[in-house]
């Protein structure tokens, strides 16, 4: 039997609604353990590393898990909402979609059988709720789905609703989460994943576009586009009490949260999208706790990211070389990729690229125009798949999972 908790809306700015208690008087529903090999949230984890605990050995086999009854299409917009996409657990693939008529869905990861669809879980949904539903969050066996009017926690294997609260979809940066907290990048806020209650909000300025929040072990860093989107700002928080510890301005805008690895936050500036073209962007590393700049590297043709591996190496999509790698300790160039094709010809318009994903042996670059898999050791191109994507892929268990305009596919490593 499906079970829905009513929501009571508050009036405090930047907060949502909180769930009422369950019939047994309890408001908290414990969460299970999350498989470290799963792809659980936007960019893989709350530190936004883009790191996937798997290998992608070539050659690759493309499989369509599920075909849509009709093609979906991404509405024309200037990205008013975070991107849709996929999370992957050992049992299932959970996908949202850009199309307002396509319900978030759960598929068996190996057979592609449909386990449930969001409009089967909750009765009173309407099509407009599904407009650009962002990447869901997987914690244990539970899935957290955001729509334009609600945040729902669903038992993944059964499709049973655990709770449903009135939390609108984040309009600027994606919601991410762990088994202890969900994070709203828009408000620098936290929610309790056991019951959906909002814990606090720490947005430090009213203006600007909050592009993302990265949360490390002891510090969190948020990025904001300022000056009508032409400049950037970073701010750091102590996660023990969420006090604001530092702020720093940068000349060019930042379009994604930084990645945090071993206490270092690495951010990419990119002015190439601006109508007034500036000198190319830079990759800048900061001490995540104190905000001190550690190093700065000129990366004028790098566009979105970064991703970082377990050793701290930084990977960036590059318009001409395909992929570049920087040393994590000083930002020096480790290698430049050897792709004979411009990355735009492999993955489409650079303004619509998704952040990179790094595995134990490969780096996955993607955009609206396709998916390219590069070797992690030297940046050579392994393979490319010409498919029109409708959301950020997920990588887990030896495969890339992606939403296309025709269905959901898996690119499995077979080596």
C-alpha cells in the first residue's frame, strides 16, 4: 500500500515544507548502507569529484535498456533548472528526463524491465511536475526524486513511497546527498534524509546565481556567478557548524561547483559563454578550509568540470585536445590528449557539455551530442557514441548509463 505524508508549508524565505509524522508517531525512517560502487548523485558524490569506482574496459557494447514510446525533446532554455540525469545502484537504474511528459522511472539494471514510474508511486501528479526534474539521489535502497512541486523519498526496489514533502525543484544548482544529509546548493541548505525536514540554510548573499555546492570532510565550498553572470565568487564553510569562513572573488564566471579532494577545492573559470569574450579561463585550487589560493593554471580551452581521481589528478574537457590532465599538487600539465577530432564533433555544443566522470581506467566526456570515452593514462580517445543525450550520464558497474531522446541506454565495457 502506498503511503503519503502530508506537507505543511512554512513562510521562512529559502525553506520548503516539512513532513508530518507517520501513523506510528515516528518522523524518521532509517536509511540503509550505500554500495560504494554505485553512482548515487550528481557528479558522483557530494564532494563533486566526478569519480566512479569502476573500470570501463574496451571494447564497448551498446545496449538499449528501454525505449520511450515517443521521442522526448529538451525545451529551449538558458538552463533555468539543474540538469536531469541518472543514478545507478546494483539493482536498478533511476532516470529523470527533460521532457515534462516523461515520468522519472526505475529500471532493472541488467534486464531493463520497468520497476516503477513516479506517477505510479504518487497519485496526484501532473505533467508540469516533470519539467527538467534534476538528477535523483540514491542512498541505500532509497531514491530521492525532486519535481517542480515536491521532494519524494521512495523505496527503490518496491516503489513504495516513504514520504513526500513540498520542496520545489532547485532552480540553480543540483540537490545532492549522503545518508546523513541532503544538500541544496541554491540555499546552501541541509535537509534530513530520514524525514525530509529542512535543517538550516546558509545562503550568504541574496543576489547572484548559486551554481553548486561541494561538501568535503570538514569544509564545503559554494560558487556563485556574480556581476550579472560575468564574474564569480567562492565561499567556504566549516561543516561542523556551517559557519561562513571565507569568500574570494574571481574575474570570470564559474559554471559548476568545485571539486574537493583531500582538503583542496579546484574550480574552473570559463568566460567563453559570455557575449563579451574575455581571455580564456583558468583552473584555480584553494585550501577548502581557509580559502588560500594554492595554485592557478591557464586552461583557456577547458570548458566544464573538473573531475579528480583518487590521487588528486585533475581532468578537464578540452575543446581541441579532447581531454587534459593537471597535477593536483601544483596545477602543472601532466598530459594533453591526442584526439584528432575537436571535442565539439564528439559531444556537441560546448555550452551543453556535462561534467566529466573519471573511472579507474577511463574518463567519460559527454554532452547533448554524444558520449566519448578517453584513456585515463594519456587522454587518447577510446570510443565515441553518436547519441543525442537528454541528461547527465551515470557510470557504475563497468558501464555508462544515459538518457537519450529515444530511450535509456547502457554502454558496457566488455574487455
